[in-house]
C-alpha cells in the first residue's frame, strides 16, 4: 500500500477514535460523496501531507460543506501537516461554538 494512502487512513482512524466517530467506507475512492469521518454531530473531510504547505481550495470547502449538509451534520475540514492537525470550520459554526463556551 502506498505510504500516502496509509498515512491518510491512519489519520482518519485516529480522528474517528478521538471523536467517538467512524470512518466512512469508500470516502476516498472518487464515486462516494461523503466526508471521511462521521460522528453524531460532525462530518469531517480529512487531508494529510508531509509537506510544509497544503493548498486548500474554495471547491474543497464547498464540497465538504455540501456533503455534511446532505448528512445533516456540521462540517469540519481536518488537515494533518507535518504531524499536527489543523481544523477549518465555517465562521458560523465557529461563532456558535464560542457562544456555547461562554454560556458554560
């Protein structure tokens, strides 16, 4: 198995386990229109790279958001870059999370 594919699958499994979710079977094979990890509330598209940079496009975000909406879940985009994971959220989601935190 290709090293990049193995790293990608490991990222998905690790994130699913950390969030109490599951990986989506067939999410990376091209025909599936689903994000890589699902929890009760979240649909997460995952990307991984060993490089020092990652190109994130508007189309990537819109596709991830569309897939999450079809799944009736919140969208997140997780990028693992050089061993650290960054999560991109829509501003509206981020503001709701901040508001919840302040209510606690």
